């Protein structure tokens, strides 16, 4: 309770933060309520994130500002990651769950229990087929094994369908497919050794992929299994971890011919034909034959069954058989409009009409090859470096090769570089490694398919090699003063990129055991660099290099230069304060008499005397001919430490002086009249409105009190 100005006793309630009190306000509490703790200023509410008696308990709310300071309940009904059990969220996520709302599933190895907040496994490993942060990345895996398309000696072709999340296992996107082959793999093998066949990049909207394993990975007459490992895309790069794909059926690499007994044909009564031949010309095939002279006088029923077997030497399904005829025995029929470079089977049947003489004979012929017309597709570049790149493309399908022998013409050209031409004779090739290329150069690459008849159209694409380090920089000449060495140099013969900087490295020893360097940004016309702040009369060894985005290039030859002897010591600079205001100092100085001509620039520093050493100084660089400077934006009535330093052309100190100067005091503005608040028998309380001044520091207020009598009250 307290006495009012009228003498009455008034009792007020304790502050809400108190459990009992000796007066008004949180600073007079006997003890603090739940949700508060005792601080210097009294009982204060718990800070965000804490609650309970003396704020000793930690909140588990997603937003700690929503935590009730008395019981820890989350007012927004949202627990922080890894916790559940509203409203106070005191329970950790159940086993095998974690994260916000415990909505994520753990993927740890058997025996591991994941972290309830981030899902990490104590062993540092994830369950099979999982990885990434919190083991939440389900590695992609094809559901079906690759299919065997064909198997010839040292050439086994497999095919598989592109990955999609609907039909397969795991998550995309996909970066590439890695194809592997294994010799004699059987179910239950404990140790397997897979060998790489090749890698194909994933292409969006491409439905199937095909690749061939050749003699470099196959052994004759051995059994093999294949698998395709699907590698996820990790921000434009292949993910390090992946899940091995399903294993194909076993396939044999057939190289040794198998001799089988041909079935004995049914007996025929006679042989009719003496010769039977087929000739291909452009888009036609002509059959010719001759009859044995002793049977030539008979009349025959001659028919021909023709069937398209496929394209040239490709293993493809043909067309249904077609019957032609009958023809007279003297005919020489011609099949018009046949497919170019296609394999046909002709079965010729001759049956004499009047005697028991007949013959059935079959022959196979391939129509004429023609020059290919299809262009190479999928031309691209990978593995680009400063000196090379890998050219990749999609090999021409068999049915578009149009000939028995084929390959690719690859041509690489660039301005100022001799053309490079490569003859690739492998029809199934889909890449070529380019090496020995100059750095940072635009190249035009052309490729076309060819066979024994001619060549298809060129397709072209452009790529650029990466930057390399420049060649060496040679020092042309040097000059020196007592504290500087000026290095004149020739630029690198080959920049191999965009020049970023030049570096001069110098040492007092020829082995450059201890060095210092000066680096300057490259610019047009830069041919010399000044290295300053050196010791007088000292021999220095120097070498230079240039850099691009690829790094620092080779150093050129080493040269040496001795600095000149030090000039005599200079007099001090005469520094004085010419005038001042509340926020400005006007400074004037005179250079030293004995070395005024050596000063090429001044460095002026101004720092408040009582400022912390970490507070930066005001620093100004001035021409050597200046003798005055006006520094404003200072604080009024403050002491400043002023240092001016004269520097020569090499930024060496000629002379320096430090003085202390103060800014002027201002006049405080007139304060407002005090305002009466209350009074008692012996006290009068008034309020004073603070005075704000930008030009003078206010250090105290002086209050005058005048006792009024009846006489001066009337006055």
C-alpha cells in the first residue's frame, strides 16, 4: 500500500509475474509465477522456446513464438520436426518415422533406429536401394531385365525400355544407363565380377535403348548374362550410388560353327536345270536359267515363290512368301521394284507336263546396295576439357546402312587450326575421343555415314574447349628506385582463355624460398607492373606468370634487379588546423623542404580519439600537389587524431606527421518549460522533455527553483 498526494492509503495488486510482492512492479516480487524467471529487472516472461517454473523447460513447437510460457502447449497446434503428442508435443516420433508431423518413413539397415528429427541412421548407412539426405532417395531400378535382340560371334545386342516411375522401381530423374556383362553367372553366386559394356545417356521421350557387346568384352562360345544399372541424375551429374539392375537370361556368344545333318530331301525323278542364276541391277532382280539338253524338248509348268527375307545382312523379320507364274521354260523373268540392299529368297519349281521330270531349286540373292540417305542423329559432346572432348552420336540402324561395308567420316575444323579428319570403319561405333586440341577454341564437328557405294549427308555441331592456363610470361626489362621495381613484360604467346591477371613473384634468394607477389588485373595495353614497398639497396629475383579461369600458368625466365640506395631522410610535414566547425575540420600542410619533389601522393587518415581500435578510420588518397583538405561529417565537440603521409611513386613513405584536432562546440537549443506532475509536503515532481541536438552533446540539465511569496506571486 502507498499514500496518495491527498494523504489516502491505496493498495494495489502485485504484478502478474509475482507470487507475492513487497511493492508495485515486477522488480518487487517475492517469487516468480510459472512462466517467468528472475532477472536483474525482476520477474520477466520466459523467452521464446522456454516455459514452466523458472523457464527451465524447452518447448517443442514448430514456431516457438506460439509456445505457451506456462505449460509448453503449442497454440498453433504444430509440433517441431521429430515430435508429436499435441498440445505440448512432448513425445518423439514413433520408431521408423521422423520429421515434420512424423510423416516421413525411415530407411535404415536392419538393427539401426533412425534419428527422429532428420532420419539419419546411426551407422551412417542406408537400407539397400536408398540414399541421400535422411535416406529418402529411392534409387531407380528397371523392373524388367534387358532383352537379347541378336547374338552373333563377338556381337551380342541387347535392348531395354526407358525408365519411368510408373512401371519401374524408385525415383527419377535419370542421368544414364550403365550396361554390364558377366561370364557364366548362375543363380546364388556369392562373388560376381561384372565388366562394363558401355554407358548411354538418358534422353527424354526416348522409349527404348540398344547397345552391342563386342569382342573386346566377349570370349568365343561362352555364356553371358547382362544387366542395365540405372543411375539417377544428381543436379546435372551422375549419382554416386545406384542399385544394380535385374539380370538377363543367359546368352551364348556363338563363334564355332555347329555341324548338323541336313535332312535328306525327298527323291526327285529328274534334274531339270543345268544352270539357275539371279542378277541384281538397281531396283530389279532378273532370274535366268538353262535346261539340260536332254529335257529341253518338254513343256513345263514353271512357278516361282519369292520372299523378302530382310535388309541386306540385318537380322530382321521378312515379308510373307509370294507366288509368281506360271512361266514358259524359255522365260527370263524380272522382279521389278525390289527394295534396295534387301535379301530375297527365290524357290523355282519346274514340272514337265508329259513326263515324270521335275525339280525344285532355291537360291538367295541380295539386291544392289545404294548410297545411304539417312543423316547421323544425336550428335553431342561430353567430357569437354581444355584439350579434348568425346564426340557421341547414335549409330545408324542396320536397315538404313544400305550396304555391306560401312563406317563414318568425322571432320573437326577450327579457325587457325589444321583440319582433322578421321575414318571410322566400325558401323556400330557411337563415340570418338578427340585429344590434343587447343584450349578455348570453337570447333565445328561434321559427321556422316558411308558405305561401299557412297556417303550420306553431313550433320554438324559446334562445341568449345575449356579454358587452359596460359603459356609463360617473359620479363623484357626492369628499372628500379630505392623502394620500387618496374617490370616490363611480353604477354603469353598463347593465352588459352581470357586473361584474368598477371602476377610478379619476387624473392631475395634465387631459389625463391621466401617470396612475395604482386598481382594486377589484366587489361588491354598492360605491359608493365610496379612492385613497391621494397627494401633499398637489395637484390631481388623476379619471375612472372599470367592466369585465366583455369588457373595460374607457367612462370617465365627468372631475372634479377637491385633497388637503389635509400635517399636521405625527409623533414616532417608541417600540419596545422586552418579552421573548424561543429562537424568539419579544414586542414593545411606544407611538404618537407628537403624531399618535396619525391612526394607523388598523400594518404590522409582521420580517426576519433576515443574510438575503438576496430572502428575504421576515414582514409583519403590525395594528389601530391595538394596542400589542404576539408573533412566533414564529423561529430561536434570531439577530438580527432589526424595523420598525413607523403608517398613516392612506389608507395613508399617519404614523410609522415600526426596531430590532434577537435571540432567546435555548438550552442544547445532552448529546452521547453518543465511540466508539473505532482507534489507532496516536501517534494515537487516535474517532467523535462529531452533536448535533441545534432551539433552539441548534451551532458546535463540545470533546473532552477524559485519560491513564490504572496508579493512576488502577484508580480
